[in-house]
C-alpha cells in the first residue's frame, strides 16, 4: 500500500516528514531487527556515508550505492582497488567522498577478517545489546539521543577491529536502523510491529 493511503493514516514518527522515500523506509525497514550479514554491511555503509548529510540524501542515492558496491557483496567489495575507487569518485550516484568510499572497502575487508576468525559482523554488533533489542518509550523525536553508552561501546570495539567511520553517533544510527534499539515513538504504529518482527524481508 502506498504512503498516504488509508492504512498509513495512523500516527507515524515525526522524522520521515512527508517524503515518500523516507516514509517507505520508516514503515518497512527502520527499527526491524536485522541479522543478515550483507544487509548489515549495507546499513553500516549508508550510516557512515550520511555523516554531515541528510538521511534523505542517502536514501536518494541508495540504488547507486547498491550498484557500485556490487549489491554489498562483502567479498567483491573487499577486492576493490584504487582504480575502482577513482571510477566511483566520478559517479554522482553516490556521495563522492574518497574517505567514505575507501572506508567501505576497508570495512568489507574487516568483515572478511571476522569470518576468518569464526565470527561475524552480526555477532559483533548485537553483542553490544546482549543479543536483545532495547525497546525505548520515547514520546517525541526530541527525546531520542544521538548516542548512548552502548553505541559508544560498539564504536570503540569496531575501531579496535579496524573498521572506519564508526563513531558513536554513526553506530547509534546503525543500531536504530538494524533494530538493536526500537526508537519509534510509542504512539507510532511501527513501535509495536517492530517488536513482533524478527527480521526484515522487505527489499527497498
């Protein structure tokens, strides 16, 4: 059902505004517990790319990211070289920031290193909340923090493992997106739904 239809006249968090892409992301993905390694790599990349920009800008470029980063296939991205970086810097379908592009390639290599050690990005990320989502009870957007002790802990751990663009604010945004925390306003129709959903099966 399209944004603005009868089903979606229920109360929704304030942050999506009236932009259809934001609404679709909010209604189908944000806050749903996510454990798929490839999707977590995508979320980590997009949240890092957002630094200094609006989330709407990143959503507008999401398909460009998926195309240029091989659908976020970890092994393929880990093999990207300097020539590939230069090619991506010339493509306006993503944020043309060398540091952010190189960090994504680096992070793919760090995920491979985790796999070699017998663990996963999923395990590392969810460990910061002991494997269970934190369900908050915010009444309005202004109550939601930009970072928490858990996101700070996650950022420090990821940095120690060699990941880049993983500050505490970026990590908290990742935690929100991947459902480690349920930060939907309590009156939002998605607050209860996200508690009842184990993982997203919606491709946006």
